C-alpha cells in the first residue's frame, strides 16, 4: 500500500514538471515571434501602412491624368500656332489683293468678285482671338503644372477643366479649317485670272459697288453651302453659284409668267363680265320690246289658259316650268298653237317640212332666255 502511494506521488510530480516546462516554452515563443505574425499587437502601425499604400495609388493615377491633360494641352498649343500661321498668311497673301493688280483681274469677273466678297465678309479669327486662345490655354496649363509640381496636393483634372480644354481645341480647329478653305478658294481665283484683263478699279472698290441686296443674299447662300461641305473645291463652289444663278433666273421667269397669266385671267374675267352684262342688257331690251312681246302673245297676253288660280292674265311661270315647256320643243309648240289657249295663237305647221318648224325652234331658244327676265319684270304670273 505504501509503495503504491509513493509511485502516485512520483507521477504527479513528473506531470507538474512537464506542464511547467510547456508554459515556459509558450511564453518564450510569444515574446520572440515577429510582429507580422501578431498584427493585433500594433493595430495603429498596420492602418498607417494601408493608408499610405492607397495614397500612393491615388498619386500615381492623378499624375497620369494630369500628364495626359498636359499632353493634350501641348497639342492645342500646336493647333494655336497653326492658326497663327493662317492669320499671318491671310494678311500676307489675301489682304493685298484688295489694292494690287491681281485683285483688279479678279474684279474684272463679277462671279469671282461676288465669291471673293463672300470670303472677305466671313467672320474669321483675328490676332486678338489667337492671343485669347493662348491666354485661356495658359490658365489651364498653369493649373496642370502646379498639380505636377505639388505631389501632396495633386488631383485628377476636374470635368470643367477638361471641358475648357476640349472647347478651345474645337474652336481653334474650326478657325484653322475656315482659313484653309478660304485661302484655297482665293488661290484658285488667283490662278484662274492669271494673265487675264484687269478691271478699271481696285477689287476693294468693286466690292463696294456690288449690288448690296444681291450680294447679301449670295453671301448667305454661300455661307450655308460652306457649312454643308467644307471640302468642296473652288470649281465646285463656282458651279454651285452658276446653278443658283440659273435657278434665280428661272424663278424670276416663272414669277413673271405667273403675273402675266394672272393678268390674262383677270382680263378674261373682266371680258366675261362685260360680255355677260352686255348680253343681259340685250335680253332685257328684247324682253321689253313690243314686237317680241307680241310674238310671244300665246304666253304673255291676258288669258285663262294655264294661269295661277285660273285668273285672267299671262301664263304662269310655274306651270311653264313644271310642264316641261322649257325642255320640250314639241310641248312648247303645242302650248303656242292649241285651240285651248284663249290667247292669240300661232298657226299650226302643216307637215314635217313646213318652214315654220325652224322659225318656232328659233323662237323657243329665245323664249328660254327671256322667261327669267319676264318673271323678273312680272310679265309672267308666278
């Protein structure tokens, strides 16, 4: 029994010693481990490292954006330089044409004069515009350069800054193209009139003496054509102008023809009215003529045959119309010759070849024209 208790004590002692050794080993490892294995041991240092890394990434992106904008600005500088050259070439090559001998040869051709006037009057960039472009661009460039020289405050170009840069580039590009097209047209004119006759005045004077209204209209037309196609050659522009002139002449011709046609129709209408008036006056005179009234006594004289309410008087116009007298020749003759008619009557034709038939037919045609007038004059009962 005592031996067993002694062995148990030894075992417990050994277990206690082993446990103590294990604790010591763990403590030593904990204090000797690298800091990266225990990030929670220094959280502030870890967060600072992440923030610094992100700042570095943003700085790289911002730098690339600013440099790209700076390159775009450099391209715009070259475009402005090109515009400045165009302005200088215009002053050197085109403006002297207003007073020199070449300009006189252009002035000798009316079409060329009008085309030159259109180009001369167009609004184009001036040296002041070139300086304005440079000032606007320098403001943008200064922002970009400050951004590149100050890494701590560097940021990507803002949208308004990009928009301003794009606007300058587009405006300058349009101005350069306008000058290029205009100079190309002028060069073609100069080549076309080379060796030609000169006008008795300078080109500037010819422009002043041009028809202002026509010139203004042509300027608007040519300006519209220029906007539609800036790549047209000078010959194409001149062809368009000749075609437009032909269209104007054709339009004027048609307008004149329309005026003449209207006048002709007016004369015809007036003539028709005059003829109708004269015819009406003639029929009125016949309707009042005693001989005519006597001829148509079977209808106009007092009687009881076919009168309204059987009262003695002229024949009823309503009965005449309703019984077809105005449409049926045979009925007309029957009414004028029937023994039932108690008015003076016409004699009855003896046969189909009796000449009275033709005379009665002529009287019937006149009768149809006079009935409305007799109704108007109350010479027929209603």
